[in-house]
């Protein structure tokens, strides 16, 4: 079991420091359901299975169970890289919702992470959006700032703000008001293959720092002729910023000061010496050492999974669900491939994300939020408010908040950590304790409407410009900083 | 009163002049038949064109809704025409369109000529050659992406296995080779279309002319150059224009295989417009870009219609 370095987490984890600040400033009220200051794998285990919740009864207080209505709902569904278990839980959720609310005519639509934003924006242009949407954490502030979303908070659907991570509540807050409820939050971990490490003559533990990642990747490539680290640098793919930003923040860089304890988001830092050092590390791996997949420029994490399983890739950043994915893929393998896959699974290890040279550890505080749109942006011009709140309550309930995040994420509702399913989950989902341990190091993306463009386009462009040699590392970082500056001033996007 | 035959003839032959309105009234039933189609066209084509042109004069920052757009006049057009990225993408588009069109046409021409003669298995070979054109472009893009994969692609695996290379070649993860690699895929998909068009055209070449030329001592090349080639002039022009328009507008292969990367090296106008409008939400500048694309394609379309009209006149009674 891993012990948290609490001092380090408090210094660098925006999540925990914000929570503590709010606790000190707040008047004496009931204690939050989960004590975030005690966060550790042991604490998480100690509270698992200590409370039971009746979702139907709780949501029945928000919307009567016999309510008759209609609801349209879009959400980010299971992705190609998700395990079969998650697909099953998605099916179970909608069966359970329809059983609990048999008189609500639900029309739901699942979209992939990359397509959801595109389709949602297009629909809004024609005032043809759904009543309720579950968006990735990157998207909420953009639409809140545009006035598309209704004000909505946990208390509107039977919960309280204290039931959710402070960092998650930041991601649904715009100009002091909340416009959604977090459904799940996750932080990723560092995955590595102990067998490859052994054969390459590396120590039996994960690299401690990002500089170590570069060195290990080179050694693995030089000794074994396989890729070391699973770099991804595809444009307009969420995987890219989720894997590069921990590196950028670890080195002390950032887009702005979003990784600081009290970010103001008013100074661009993409061209700082620290940010350039982070970019240089990627350049060293891709260009100088050639120790990462050549296809990194077009790869997503789903492309890294078969490489890792077949023993052709030694290290990558991902969710605990990747272990389940490996098991699913291994079942489909035959002959020698099945043997190789089993060896990889037996030697698969999870560790904390490496730190920068100054000991700074950071990871993207990811997840999703659920929102209700204003009627004028919905197809038909009407929002069935009780039906919409029923869906929000149901998805963010302790039970479903946990189940829908079962394999790859964590419940947005902290009460989910107390359910019986959390206990089962801890026993069945290997490495969950590691990714859960990363939560206090989570840094939310800047809460700005321009953030999707920064993360999905400017950051990957910067990586591609440096890695292809179209620009030097310095030029690529300066170019990216200029683009962010132009964006802040209302630039044309060319 | 009697009239001379000449005067009677001239009276009979003088045309009756009717106004345009009278002509239209006489054809009113025809207009009624096409009216529903025209209404649909106005709604789904004319209105979006008008809306796009209007939108091209506005700025739409990501922090604002579309209805709060800001009037900027011709600024979007100026920004496009002065952008280094747009000029890079323009060069990509011209290379993509020209290379895909010319090579697909030449390959299709060669295939049509080769398959014009009757031989055993001609039907099977013709059917096999049409396959690239009929399979889904989406499926083809994903398959080719794996064939080209820089680490574990089929081509790389074969070349390494045969000892020709010691590591797989980099087709689509390098700025210098990504566009030519995508052009190969596009040509593979497009040449069957040219083959079909030219095969149909070859049916119209009079067999007796070719026999007469042969009797007169013309060799194969001379028969082709002086008989076949002129006869295929009209259909060749139409085919080239159709290919050019299709290639200029070709979205699926570059978008799915590389998303326009790396570093904009495989962006063409249509994919760049998509990224700017739907990825970055610059609806105004995307609209301006689309208007420019529309003007170019309308120009190509004009020549296509002229070529088609010219071909019809030649086939006249």
C-alpha cells in the first residue's frame, strides 16, 4: 500500500488546499461526509461499505417516482478503450432508471469523448440540444459562460456541495454560480511492465521523476529494441493533454498558473523555462532517443493498449480500467499472443505519476459533469425540469455515481466511497488504490471557456510542431504561448 | 384578293413573336411540376449559402454564443488571405487535388484501354478493380491507416521481414511523406471511377474507323492518338472536372487517417475549415473560408457544365 506524502499534496494539490481553505472560512456546519484531509488508501478502505443508500427513495424526494414526462439526454458513452464491465454498467443504469421512473419517456444518446463536444456545439448552433447533457470536465465552463446552461447545484437534486470534491465543484462554477453537478472524477496513474524493466536492467520500481522516465525509456529501447514510454500527441484527442499536462506541471510549467495553490489564470506560462523543459523531455524521447512509438503523433491511448499488452511498450499513463481492458483483450488473444499477454498482465504495475525535478507531482483532475440546458437551446424549446432533475439525481447518486465510474474513475459523489459497491470494487479492481491516491494531486484544467481549444488544439499542436521538427522546442513553446495570448484577445483561430 | 406564292410563303414562314411572360405562361404546367423541387432546393441549398455568406462577415469567439456574433466586415477574409497556415494548406490542397486527379485519371484511362479488349477473365478483373471505389471511404481509411502504421503496419512488417529495411518506414507520422501517402490512398479509391467513365466513352468510338485506320497501316499508338483519343475528349474533360471537384472537397481520407497532421502537413481546405469551425468554434472565419471554397468550386462547376453542354452538342441529331 502506498502512503501519501501529505505535505507535498497540500503544497501542490489545488484540490485539497482549496477544500481546507473553504473549511476554515465556513461557519460551523455538519462535517463533510468524507474527511479529505485523511485521504489515503487505508482511509478509503476504512469507510467503504459503511453506509447504505436507497437511490429510488432519495431521488423520489426530488422527482416523484410516478412522474410522467419526457427527457432527452446526451452523454459520453463507453469508448473503444473502455472495458466490457463499464459497457455493462451503462446498460444497467438505463434499465434501472427506466424501472425507477417508468413514466418518463427517456431518449438517450451515447457519444464518444472526441465527438461529444463537436456534436453538442453544432446542435447548440441550431438550438437543437438535449435537455440534459453529461459533458467531460473540460466542457462545462465553456457553455456556462455562453449562457447555455441553467444554474444547477447539488442541492437542487438532493445532495449538498460538501458531497463533492472541491476541485470538481470548481469545474462547474462560473462567476460564482454553479451550473452542473459532478458525476465522476478521476486521476490517472503511471503503469509499467515489471518484466520489461527486469530484462532492460532497470530497478524494480517506477521512475521517480520525469527525467527518469526519459532515461528509462531510452534504456529500454536501446537494450530491448521496443518502445519505452507511450507518448500520445494526436490533435483534437482528449488523451493528449491528459498525458502531457502532468508532465508540464511536474516540471513547474503550465498554460497559466493553474497548478498553483490559488490560481489567477492571468499570466501565460507556456513559454516559461519550466514549460520548455517539459517539452524538451518529450522531444528527447521522440526525436533524440527515438524511444517512444513513431506513431505517437497519430496515436491515442487505445492504440497504446495493444502495444502494452503484447510487450512492445513498457510504460504509459492511464486509468485503473486499463487493467480490465488488458484482461478483456487477453481473452481474445490466441496461441503465443495469449502467452505474451498473460506475461504482461502478471507483470503489470501501477505507481504514482512521476514528479518533476523539484519533487512536484501533478495529474489532471478529470471527470465529467452533468448539466441541464436552458429551454431556448433545446430542441422543441422545452425542458422537462422534474424529469431532468430525476436524471441528474440518479446519475449523481452514491450508487450510480460509483457504478458508472466503477472501473476507470471515482464517484463524483463522495458518499459513493461509503457504499457496499466501493468495498467490492476495492477488492476486485486491481490498482484502484493507486489511482485513488492520486486524487489530492489533481489539478483541474483552467476554468475558462477557451480551455477546450487550448487543451485539444494548442497543446497538441505545440507537441507536434516540436516533435516533427517543424519548429524548435523554443519556437514551438513561444508559438503556443502566442496562440493562447491571441485566443484570450479574441483571435481568429487560424 | 389574290397573292403571289412568294408572298403567301413569306406570310406562312414569319415567326409569331411572343413575350417571355407568354412563353412562361405557356409552360406553366412544367413549372408547377418542378416547383416542389425548387422549394426544397431553396431551403436546403440557397438559404444555407445565404446564411454562410452573411456569417462570414462576423466574428464568433468561443466565449460567445452564435447569436452574439460581432460584425467585422471583411476582416475574416483578410485574416484568411494573410495567414501563413492558410497558404500552407492551400499548397497542400493544390498538390492533393492535382496529383490525385491526374494520376487517378491516367490510371483509369490505362485500365479502361486494357480492359476494352476481350479476353478470358476480363469481367472478373474489371469487378476487382471497381472494389476500391465501392467500399466505404471510412472503412478504407481505417484499413489503410493500419497498413501504413509507423510501428506495426503491414507494409513495414513485410519490408522488415524480407530484410529490405531494418525498421518500418514512416508514412503518416512525418511531415514530408504524409501527404503523398494519403494521395496514394485517394488515387486507389478514385481511379475505378475514371476507368468506368472512360470505358463507357470507349464504347462510342466507331469500330469501322479503327479498322479503316488499321487497313491504312496505322500502328496501335497512331490509332489511339488519331482516332480513340479525340473521341474521348469530351468524356475525358467531364471525368477530369468531376475528379477535381471531388478531390478538392475530399474530407474523409485526410480527416480520419491523420486529422490534418502532423503539424498541418496533411490539412487541405475542407479539413481545415472543419477544424476551424467545429473544433475551434470560429464559425465566422470558417464561413469566410467556405465562401472562398464555394467560389473556387463554382468556377470548376461552370467549366464542367460547359464541357457537358459541349459534349451534348457534338452528339446532337
